[in-house]
C-alpha cells in the first residue's frame, strides 16, 4: 500500500513538473508567434505548483519550505499573482 502511495505521489510530482515546463513552452511559443497569427494559448496558473506540492508532501521526505519555490518558478502563476490586483481594480470600476 505504501508503494502505491509513493507511485501516486511520484506521478503527481512528474505531472506538476510537466505542467510547469509546458507553461514555459507555451510562453515562449506565444512570444514567438505574437505577430504571425495573433493566437495565444491560455495559461494554467497554480495547477502545476499545486501538483508538485501535493506530490512532494506525500513522499517520505522531511517537508521543506523550499518546495514552495515551485510557485515562484511557474511563469503563469507569477503572471497571475502580479495581474490579480489589476483585475480586482478593474472589476471595482
């Protein structure tokens, strides 16, 4: 049963890393194609870091605060956190 938990935690961790890497690829693709066709793909904020944190917390390692750097290293989460006050300000008008 423990082995199943560790496999599930590893899968969550890898899926979270995949989402964060995909966010970087999407960001670069959006930058490269910004003038060609005008199509932008949408971000997936918080999802990747959330999977990473949950997966890491299920593993038998001592929990470290360094895992929260995943939130800062995800570009979509950073963009969302920076843009959230502007969104709230715009909704209040």
